[in-house]
C-alpha cells in the first residue's frame, strides 16, 4: 500500500481523532481507528479487525502519535471491546445494517425508476454502496 493510498483512504480528520481520543489505551485507540477506516472503505466491519496490512496500522499509529504500533495486538483481549467499538462507530457515522434498510432502499429504487426513466439498475448505484454482502453497513 503506497503512502498516497494511505493518505487518500485512511486519513483521520479532527472528528475521527475526537472519537479515537476517548479511548484510554493505545491498543484500543489503534483498534478503534482500524475499524473506523476499514468500515468506511470496505462497507463492512472485518471479522478480524487486525487482518489489515501492517502499513495501515503504522500509518494510523503515526497519525495518533503512538510510538509502538505493535501494541494493537492487545486489541480485543476483552471480547466485547470490538463489538462495543462497532456499535459506537455505527452511531457516530450513522451506519445501519443492510437488513434494516433493504425495504426502504427497494421503495426508493422503485419510485425513482418510475419517475426518472433511469431504470432500477442505474437508480440503485448511488445509494447501494455494495450492500447485501452479509453483515455490511449502509449509510443513511
């Protein structure tokens, strides 16, 4: 992963840093930030939030001023931490499970298809965001 890709897709802005800084320990700050940036880019939380390139962990640690990025290995020692962080990210970013919005999305596509002439396939592209891939999240 190049530096340009890291900066383009995984930069933490001031709002992100504000969320991250509420975590007390460095490993939780890094783990939380990993989940935050990966759900934005993958559209789903990873089963293993640490299953990312080491360059990404190092880049986030650099942004957060964490000297030892390997501390992230301790992330999730407490089973509920990963899930609690996911819930917090969902609330803060206004992500919802696809199953919660599937009907609403279908209605929106149908209404748009009838009023614009674009057709269902073209209409779904802007809001679909890759949803429907089991366990992914959709922005509201």
